C-alpha cells in the first residue's frame, strides 16, 4: 500500500471504552487502499482492555500499544495553576 495514515490515541483505564469506540469507527470507515498505523499511548491500562484494543488489528490496520508512565507529568496541572 502506497498511502499510510498514522493515528495516535492516549488512553487509561477510565478512557478505554471511548478509545475502543473510536478505533472501531476508524476501522469501519477506513479507506481500503490506505494502510493505518494506530498508536495507543497507555497508562495503567488493564490486560482485558489491552487485549480488546489489540484485537482490532488486521492487515492494513495495525494497532500498537505504547506504555507510558506519567512520572514527572503527573502534577503538570498543579504546576500550571489549574
């Protein structure tokens, strides 16, 4: 496939369902002539949700989960005065 679309989501346990719905919608409405590479940046995502999100992967629609720790960013809103 000559064309590729890269898509990124950020997800934790509390946002797994909306992320799954968005992934299914993207998959159902995709252009068959385009390769999709979907990256889901995860923080504290349970194994069940991980399996469900990855189960959407198939030829031309690759879902990759990327684990991320909040670390120093955990209190970013406090530092910014929010």
